[in-house]
């Protein structure tokens, strides 16, 4: 394995750091408190060509892989932007993978250039109120009617839905009781989100409030058959080409939040004088921060393996899920230790570690819970009996 410095990757880091320098922690704290989307930050990334980093050059993108996209998002998170900054753009990266791979040439030519330019925002509609992480049990239905499909149902946790023109929507085209298997009969569509047949309701939540999460209801939404991605009934397989990159990117964001937390904590531990010496001189402070650093370094290695495997067309589900699990644990551990290092001031918003803590905690739940990752590894990798 080659661990030498990759010049292109370092250039990505430096470019993102320059942009993020104009958006300090105070900016993100204000956006989070006001529940206000960071449009100026998003525009700065779009103007620099970063939003389309993983879209092929022929469609106006950067032509890079998930590896490069993961580095970009790691640096955004590490700047202090955390999940609010990353969530503003990451759906434009992983969400477009199924469209790029399986969409018709006409649809790809229509959509990808607009995503690459930052003009088109696309949401991701998978999770449902009653299905949760059991995607095979989704109830949202699409029924063929001539040259259109009619869609009815509801999704939850649809990120930035009010700001998105379209949504990559997973639905059932065949009821599960009539399908050949649990994963059959599921289809993927690119639908118009700002349609009178669509009702969007924001969900009040603990953190990452600059980027809204929503419940979205579809009431007889008519969608042209040309908006079907690939073949009818094959959507579950297609969506994996969005979910595995998503796990890698979320892992990178957790890594970045952990880095931001450690930076804040070590600065504070060096500057805070108690009992006539810096608190960082105490092993009770120093050792947990050293442990957090090592956990982040270990998580980084599996992130790099997972993205490399995906970019090289190799099976990556084990690595992607492992990366998501380990990085989420490491990122939250770092944020938690940063809060503990600050003591009572860690609870104060002016030091920002409480915001890192809130956003890092989310990653142990979404986009897939740690328990479901363990289910996957124990069953699919170790061959143990399925428990669910």
C-alpha cells in the first residue's frame, strides 16, 4: 500500500480550506440557531466547481471519485461547518450515483449538468414513517397509468426538501406480497418535488438545523415514465449505488467533526490555566484526547479503503459499513471528550463544541443505525443467522 502524499488530494484539501476560511464557527452557529440554509456557503462551493466533484467531466463535473468527494466533505466538516456544511452539498454527490449509472441518456443529460453547476438541488426519499430501516417494507406506491406513474405515500427525514426541485424517490411498483423476493418490485424515480401534489412539513430536531429535514407526502403525484431510473422493479439494487457512497461520505464527515473537536479541545487544554498549570498537562485530560486522535486515525484508514474499492468497481459494502460505524464512534468520542475538556464551558454555545457534539451524535443514528451495521456484518460477513 502507498501512504505517500497525493498531490491532487492535498490540492482538494487546500482549496476547500480556503473557501471555508470565509465561513468560521460563528457563521455556522448563527445559521444553526436561525434554522437558515447556508446559501452563500453553498454558492461559494458551486462557483468553485466543488458541488459536482464526482460528476463526469462530460456533464460539467469534476470527474473525480468518491475518494475525492470524501476528502472534500472531511475538510468541510473539519473547518467547523460540521454536518450543517456537509449536508448542504453531499446529496449532490452520492445521490446522483444511481442516476449516473442507470438513468437514461436523456435524463442524465438533463439532470447532471444542472447538479454539477449547483443550479439543481435533488433530495433523497427512502425512509418511511412505518418502515424505518427496513427498506423492503416501504409502502409508497407508483402505479402505471399510460405514459405516467401515479405515486402515493409518505417519506420522512427528506433533507432540504423545501429547497429541492427534484427528489430521487424509492417506491414500490409491485406489492411485497406479489413480489418474487423482499427486495423485488421496488423502483426508483426522479420526481418533481415542488408540485401541488407534494406536501412538505419540516421536522423539529435536536441539531443540524441550518439544513432542514422533512416529512414529505405524495398525493396522486403524476410522474412521466421517462423519469423511471433503469428498469422497473430493480430500484433496490440501484439504490445501493447511492447508499454505499453515502456511508463513506458520512464516515468522512464524522472524521472531520472529530478533527474539529480535537482542535478546539487541544487549544483549550493548552490555554486554560487551573491550579497554576494548563489543564492539558493533566493525564485525565491529555490521555482521552490522545485516544480520540488515534481512533480517528484508525477510522480514516477504513474510509480510504472503502472509497478506493468503490471507485475501482470492487465490492465495498463491508468496508463502507465498517467505515460508517467506526468513524461515527470515533467522531462522537472526540466530540464528547472535547466537551468534557471544556468542562462547564463545553455546554456554552460560544465554544462551539456543544454543536459538534449534537451533530456527531446524529451519525450514530443516520443514515443507518450502528445496530443495523452490526446486523449486516454479523449476518452477511460472518455468516451468522439473521436476527431480523
